[in-house]
């Protein structure tokens, strides 16, 4: 059913101009969970509202609930009312709700998958008219295995011209370490080919993140200076002001290094550091990203103590309000050694980047939510201006603001007006809001659409995930081996002092954000 578009702006027109997906059923495991309610349901609704879901789409929820389709629809409506951010439009809702189906069952019961097969066959007959299915695992990793085997065992992973395609979306965390990631990959490959598997890293769906390659490679002026000859250091900050919220038990197992560094932060690094791919397609782009992960200079043994800082927030102020420390959060053990902050200095063993430090940091309960990547340029060979003044002029910085104030800023020195040689930093600014309209689309909208279209460029590949774990594993191993306790930092601060020392030692500074 064609529905009038929600909004008109060039960014959304961009999504709309893409190839439209074939008719398909989207099967969501974990329809009672947070991810489904906060992210998937609003994104699916928006895609539908913009006419981007395929005609005859269906969304089949699978969960351990004794619901019928009506109760499932009520739950989905509740999620939309709470998390859409805009009022739900009744005429849109009616059309959207018509595609919702429910399949009750335990994830480890073969009967569930037999029943799911029936629901899919019936739905296909009634409205989808194709055998295409997208399975979305929006569940905790502990139930990935029974679901994957359940689907495979019931022959629901089949894919071929005569019965349509099937694809499977796996959420992060993808494994707990290299060994478990390899096992998970092996399990998936028992039933699905690599090109049927979509490992989500939602940072890759963010508009600003996708723009990194466009910025680098669709413009003539940046790439020639994008290397060790001109760049002094690169900084990637992914700061959050929230604490662990209700996710204490998950976070206790993960910590910031598994939750953020292994995936989101290393993905950002890969896009900044990779070589230009031979084409913008899933094979070429991911080939180059994997090379970056493999070129990360390993941090092993005492290198970890020197180059990685582990922190944990204690009580403090968040936007002026007193907040609990990590160990007082629900589901967190007193005396927990889990880190909520990581800062590290890494090098890439490549011709382009040899000797250029990449400083990475991420943390919860930082002063604000901000994700920024900055490239700091070397000083000019001769300082002609501003002599006799304190310190050298500030270096040029190119900063990509991933969120929340999406844009790109170039900082350079300008002469202060008047009879003076003084140089003062000024900024050239590009803001998405100003140039393209109000809102960028949700990362999940773009990613779901790509799964339906069959484009896995923005998803992580088996070898990439394993290579990223290959870098992270020895760091975690060292922490466990020597019992490195995270350094406390006050909630609402930029992390422990050791994070400052990490850059200070190199006579550099974190960018003030
Ligand atoms: C998730 C992490 O992958 O990313 C969370 O598990 C984190 O801990 C979230 O809060 C951050 O995502 P965003 O899009 O809000 O920056």
C-alpha cells in the first residue's frame, strides 16, 4: 500500500531513491526486548510510512509468549507510542499493523520452527507471495545457537531461485572473544552462506559514518594529505553521558572494550585508516577494512600496561545531578573489576600510517554524549607568524562529528585583524542540519533496508570480526593475567588521570569536546 511520505528532505529522498526491496517476511526473534521496541519497531514503521517496505511485507514476531496476532499488534503499537518520537499516524498504523503476525514458542523447541514454517507459508499465501525471509536475532547471545540450529534444522535457511532468499541478521555482541566468534561463525555457516549473514554494527548505519568514505574519496583535496606525511595523530572519542542503565548483568560480562572498542570504535578507525577500495561494494570495502584490523600493531603483555587505560566510574554528577557509581548500579557486583572506560594508543603497521598514533577512548558517564573523530595535522615546517608569543599556533584539525551535532569542522589559523601578526584558530563548518534539512535517518532504517535489498557493504564480515577480536583478546588476557583493576573516575568527568597521561607522555592533548 502506498503511503504518503512522513517527511520530505534530501536525506530521506536519498533512502527513497534506492532500489526497492522484493516482497519479503521479516521474522523478529525477541519481540519483547528493548532493542526491538526502541530501534527495530520505530525503524520498520518509518520505512513503511515512507513506502520503503516491500509491497506485501510481513513482520512475524517469535517469542515465548502465549499471544495471538492481536496481542502482538498491541505490544508493537505500545512500543511505537513510546519510542517513535513522533505521533503515530493512524492511517499509517492501520496498514502497518495489517502485516504483523505472531508465532509463539520456545527458542530451543523444534516445534517452534515447524510452527514458524507454517506461519510463513500461510503469510506468503495471504500477502507476501514470495518465499523471501529475513530472520532478525534481536535476542541475547545465549540464545543465538538454538535459534540458528532451529532455523537450519527446519530447513528455514534455504535460499535459491525456486523458493526465494533467506538472510539472517545477527546483532552484536558477536562473540565474547575470538574463540567464541569463530564458533558462532562456524555455527552460522552450517546453515547459511556468508552472503546470507548480516552482522550488524549500528554505527555503520549512521549517516555521518557512511560519509567518511565519501568525504575522503569523492573529493580531490583530502586524500592526498591523508597519511603519515601530513597527519600528526588521529583521535577517536565515543563518549556517552549515560551509565549502564538497566544493562548491568550484560555489561558486567562485556565491559567497554567488548561493548564498544571491539566493534564501533574499531569500525570507525577502519573507515579512517583503510586504503581506497577498488569499488564501493561489499567485497572490496570489507577486504580493505580487514587489512586495517590485521595491521593493528598488537598490544601484548606489558605493552598493554603502557598503552591502554582501564577506568570505572564512581559516584559523581551527571549534568549537575548526583548519580551512582558503577558498582552501585543494578546487577553489578560490589568490587566489580569491569571497565566502563577505555583509552588506548594504537599504531598501524602500514605504509600510510606507520608512526602515527591513533588515540581511542570511550566511556560511560562522561560529561556529554559525543562521538568525534579528529585528524590533527603536523605544523608547517617554518613558523613565520606569531613569534614571540607563548607556544606554537594551534595545529590544523579536521574533525568529523559523528553525533550528536553531526558535521565536519576544519580548524585552521587566521590572522587576527589589525596591526598584528597574531594567529588565532578559526573554523570552517559543515552541519548536516543546515545543509540538508532537519534529521538524518536512523541507522537501523538504513541497515534493515540494506538487508532486504541484499547489500552487505555496511555489515561486518566473518574475517573482520575475528581479526578485531584478534587485537582485543591479548589486551583482555593481560588485564586478567595481572589483575589490572580499572582506575576510578568521577561520573561526569573525562575519565581517569591515566587517560590524560597517555597523551601527555607523547606531548599531545585530547581534543576538548
Ligand atoms: C551499543 C552499546 O552497541 O551502543 C551500548 O551496547 C551503547 O552500551 C550504544 O550505549 C551506543 O550507541 P549510540 O548509537 O547511542 O551511540
